[in-house]
């Protein structure tokens, strides 16, 4: 090659790759020779001399530190994609140090994992008979019966071992000449030894083949195996994902505490040998999650990878990358993938490291906020799923959650304060938006779950989050009072829904009636004569502001009266209100105001339907007040005797379903559920006739 050709070859960048490939090949050959020498020495009854180990160390030093993507998770292996993770502004874990993996980047795949084979010579593996697999792991055995019956009936004598599966040394020697093809027979042999012997050697082979499958579309990647069949590809992925946790749990068990948390495995010589292989496999799975599009395969990948978390919990960057990917799938995939991603996130939260929980809480809340910016009839179920699942993670550790909840509720208060001070259209948008509504609802769900009255009664202690109920209620009521025009009533109803959920579970009295009654009285006012229209009923679940064409229409008035009447009945039936001994006195101003509105609305012929709804509600309220008066006639204690009053109220709250208002609310709930089912069927295209 001439000088010009040499310069051109070097400038193209191929020279460096060629040199690195040759060095890598030399190192592999030397490693294989060392392993063969060790095996021959064992056969002759002699031990391997120290000189061979020194030569292997020298070989490892000769490998350049700056390696290509060809190497098995080379220089970027322990970085976990740090450059990409910093783009979104996320921060690294603040405390805790990573284990020292210096030198891992300078070792090729097959050489670095070769020491795993030596573990099987220690006599610690136990033969697992297939006949006992059904008793020890029935779920796994059932999976094999349904999806891989050929493995249970596989006969290793049907194929020639030497032809079907090449030895590691032969594979390494011919890697540049011809890459072997992974066949179903080879894969079944690995499955057989994994099931019967929990073989680490077979696991190493399987993980190297798995790496070839994950990076098979990478141009700079040199595959160890060629996969030319889609069936073998899918079988390889499923086998690796399902078998790896089983083999690892057999050799390195994980201790699960009674509260569901786990402890990382004890650092034993075996775990230290397996650590690099486990981390490599985990990073391969993360890379695979970005490539898969099939929802079933994604679900399996996330579910099975979550079982590896206890083994890599000390690698902070690996955890950070995995958490980021799980949050991405949690907010943007199919429901089964969302649930699997949430289970993986919860598995991360079960670690004993509070720093990891901090990042999970922050990441899940910010992901929820970004996902709830736009709410439609199609996105609302997914947002509700995210709120309910995230609330469970936030209730795992109340002390840690308090710091986050306090700060985020304070942010809501700051936005409200700025809107009240500025009183401009732009400042109002800081509060009157979907993100604000979902944040209020999310914290209501969290506090309702954490401060549930029944749980506190069973445990005998209050939650650390209970002190946050008051500021959340104040922020919510302040947001309702910010704008009081009729087009903003849907926003008010959303906030009232959240407060009712909080009241119903925590038993906290919240004065909601002063914010419901103005909507009813304004709609029934004699001066507001709604105009007829052909618009469909407004769906309050997907609107926080009524469109302009609904303003002052009869259909909008009917929807408002129906919704507010139901919310008022639900509030009156809650245990802090209806279960109070003073319920007859509480409802007096409500009944007076509603009767006054009914009387003034009789002259308006356009509000006949709305008038009947309110009249029925008033009658049920008065009947319930009479019902409670009859219950307390036999009371012999004074109002100042709080202990006796509390005991009497506890007995009454068990009978609220039998009250006239309780029966009325139950009928309304069934009617709403039936109508919602018809709407859901109509939404998916089924022929259903919606009846009023």
C-alpha cells in the first residue's frame, strides 16, 4: 500500500479499528490458550502455574483503554449512558459510592466471563430433576408446558454435540472467518442444562448469544452468533429473560423482608465473579427495551428484568438508566406495559436505599405532570392509572414522602398566590389548567390513602402526612374562589371531586357546601333564562372550562344542576357530615337556600327538569334530618361529653346506608354507572342506544 493510500486509510478511521480488532483477536487467542493449558494441567493432576496468570494479566494491560462498540459493553458499560441521561436535566445520585469496576472496560466479553465456568468445579451446583420442577417452581413449569413443551421432551442424543454446538475456543478462533449460526438445537441444549443443573457455563453462553441478538443491527458490533430465524430470535429473548433470574436466584439467593423490601445479596466470592456478567446482562436488557415494539415482549422484558434489580442495586448509574426507561414506558405504552413498568419501579422503591426512593418519587411526579398537560377522553384513563399507581409508591415511606409532598403542595400555593396578586389572564392560566387539577387530585389520592381512617384505627397511630391535609384543602378552596363565572364551573367541580375523595377516606370535615350551592342557585335564578340548543351534554371529566357555545344554554344548565346535586348529596352522605350528631342543624341553611331558589325559579318555564332534581334532593335531605333526630331522641348525655358523643357517632356511621339520603345516593350512583358503561361501549364502536 502506497503512502497516499495509507494516509487515506488512516484518515478514514479504519486504521484504528483494524488495530483494535487485531489486538482483541490476539488477546482472545492467548486467553484460550491459557484456559486450554489450565484444563490440560488439571487432567494430568497438576495445578496451573502462576506464570500463566501473570501472562493473562499482561495481556489485559495490553488492551487499549479506549475501546470500540464491538467490545462486550466496553468503555460505556459502567457509564450507563451518562451523557444521554444528563440531557434531560436529571441528576446523579448524591450519596453512596459505586463499586470499583476499574479494569472492567479493558476486558473482552468472553474473557471477562470465562471465570464463571470455574464456579461449577466447586461442587456447589445441584442437579434439578425435571420431575421435581413442578413442585419447586410450578409457575415456571406451567410456562414450559404451555410455551416450550419440546424442551421437556428434548433428547440430547438426537444431535451431535460437537457439530451442533462449537466449543468456546473454536467459536473464538473462527469469529473472523465465519460466525456460527444459533440454532434451535443449541438453544435447547442450553435450556436443558439450565433447568437440570442451573449451569453457570450455559448461562454465560446464553447471555453472550443474547448480547448478539440485542446488538445485531449495530454496524460497529462484531457478533459472536448469527441469528437468521425470527423464531430462534424470539425464543432466545424469552429464554434469556425467564431463565436468568431463576439461575441467579439458585446460586445467589436474595433475602426478602416481611415488609416486602429486599436486601442486596451478601458479597461472596461467587457473587463477585458473577457481578460483571449480571451488570452486562442488565444493560443489554435496557438496550433491548428501546428496540422492542411488541407489547407482550415488552411486558416480559420489564417483568423479568425487575427480578435482577437486587443484584445491580449498588450500580447507581445502571439504576438511573433503568428508572428513566421504566418511567418512559409507564407514561406512554399500552396498559399491560404500564403496569409492568410500575411494578418494576415499585421493586426499585423496595430497596433499603432512601436515595433511590427520592429519585423515584421525583421522577414519577414530574412524569405525571408532563403526561397530564393535555387531557382528553382517550388519555384520561391512562392518567388515572398513573395517579393511582404513583400514589402507592408515595405511600411506601411516609417520612420520605412528606418532604416531597410539602414542597409540591407549596408550589401549588405559590402559583395560586401569584394569580391572586396579578389578576391577569396569563396569571389565571397558572391555576386554571389541567396540570393544576391533576396535581390537586393526585395529592388528594395520596393523602386519602396514607391517612385512611380505617387504617389509622387499625394501627393506632396517625400518618406523618396528616398535617398536609389542611394546606391542601386551603389551596384547593382558594383555587375555586379565584374565578367564579359560569364557564369556570367545570374546574370547580373537578376540585370538589378531589376534596370529596379526601373527606370520604380520611373522615376530615371540609366545608364544601358554600362552593356547591352558588352553582345551583345561579343556575336556578329567575333572571337566567337558558336558551335551547342542539349541543350534546358536556362531559365534565374532560373539560375544565365550558366552551363558548355552551354558555347560557339549557343543556349546560341541566348538566350543571345534575352534577352539583349529586356532589352535594355525596358530601352530605359523607361520614363527617351525615355521621355527625349535629346533622339536622348543619343542613338547615342548605335547605333554606335551596327552597328559596326553587321558589324563585318556578316562574321560569325553561328549568322544569332542573327544578325537579333539586326538589327531590331537598326532600331527601329533610327526611334524613328527621331520621337522625329520631335516632338521637334517646340520647342521655350532654354535648360536652365528647367521649359519649364520639361513640354514638361511630354507631350511627354504620347505619348511614339505610338513611333516606343514603338510599337516594345509592340509586344515583347506579344510574351514573349504567350510563358510563353505555358511553364506554359507544366509544369503542358498539351499537348502543343512549337513553336519558
